């Protein structure tokens, strides 16, 4: 899929209708390619003489080649975007599989003086949010400059990561209530399922941290002299860097909270297992005296009390019941069962 955008007179971005390579003209500011076909890549090559990397090469790219400016002065950036289950449900698409974990995909940015090319494997909420913001242009940014499009997409990525961390924080608050509420935990909560849910949140936090660290490296690169060719972007880059720093700290706090809940839940599971084992170990102790008496009276001897007679069975039964109830009362008194 290939989508393109041009800047209006007031600087906002509007969609352009693309039916073929002949629609790719020089006035287009942003060309967005989503899992493009060979034909669409050829359109870009014919219109702008720009070769695009393959999606597979984006995943295999080395860290040293993730951000650089080539000999023609074209800026190349490859950065991670985090997608989770709800992110697959964009532009009217649905997905019934609610167990999809968060995934990280690489998005390539190629910045010319007049154009920005983006290449990605699937639709992302951050891109859709930026398009809506750029169409309204609430901050009156001149998107005729493609560098502002690049910074706007990075800001949208940061906003999406902030939303994901906020969702994780809400989930952790709910899970804390479930785990630490004794009545709810003992009667309703499935501790094994809680372990799985917490592990999924920890996995998402780890991937969010990866994206934040990667974004911090991108911003550090862009803040270098001559990286963007102008100092008018420095204030926005510094502001984004501060936001990244605060989110990294928040992510670390959530990591600690997840670890606390995982350790607490594991502790409750161990306690339940110990209680079960203790009950099974107490049961033989309660049955040992009656079994001993029953085995003694099972011998062929006449010297035992109540060994013979019409009431012997009743009397021996009462003795057995007394030796069973006695340990039961003692164990209850000691709160072992």
C-alpha cells in the first residue's frame, strides 16, 4: 500500500490520490509505504530516483547503520515502533485473537530536502494519530518542511508509548487489588492466570523500554550539529528528549511494580501448595491411632477388653471414633487445619 500527502497553503497535510506512478509529483511532502509491492517501489524509484530497503533488510540492519546521512545528504533513520493487540484493529480491521502479545517492528525514515519516505510492514496507530493531528494542524506547523513530518511522527510514537505505559499502569493497579485482597484471592482469583497476565505486562514493558531507548538514540543523533541542517528544530528535539527521559523512569517504576506482584503472587502460590501438603501430612497422623487400635483388635486373642460379647463391636467403634475425633480437635485448636 502506498499513501502520499501534500502540504496545503496553511501548512497542514492532506491526502493525495495515488492511482499510479504518474501521481507521484514533486509537491508531495510525505510518501508512506505499508508493505509495498514491487510495482509501488518502482513507482517511487521512477518518480524520485530513490531506492527503498526491503522489509526483511530492516529487521537485519546493524545498529551502526540505523541512523546516518549518506553521500547525497539524504538522512536515513530506522527506529522501533511498539504494537500491541489493539493496534492491529485500525482502519476498520478487527482481530478476534485477544492473546496477541506486544511486538516491535522497525520503521524506516528517508529524509530528503523536499520529501520524507517512510517504510513499514503494517498499519500503526501512531501514524494514524499523526495524520489526524497534521490534518487539523492545531499548532500551525508548516509541514511543507518534511523534517517537521519526521519530528511529528517521532512525537506520535512517544505519545503512543506513553498511552501504552498508562494502560499498563491501570492494569497493574487492578491486579494489585485482586492479588492483595485476601477474600478475592482465595475465592475468585486464579493465581496461575495472574502469573501469565503479569508476565505479559513485563514483556510489554521490556519492549516499550527497547523502543524508548532506541528513540533516545535517534534524538541524540538528530541533536548533533548539521544532522538536520538547522537549529530551528533544537527546541523540539530537547523537549522530546525530556519526555523520553521521564517515560524511561516511569517504565522502570512499572517494572519494579510488576516484579513485586510476580513475587507476591508466587509467594501466595507457594503458601497454598504448602497448606495442601500440610493437610495431606496431617491426615495420616489423624488416622494412625484408629488404625493401630483396629489392627490390635483384629488379632485372634481373648485377653483384650471388649474382645468378645454382643456389645464389643459398639464399644470398639466408640474407642476408634474417640481416637479419631481427639486428634481432630487438637489440630483444630492448634489451627493446623
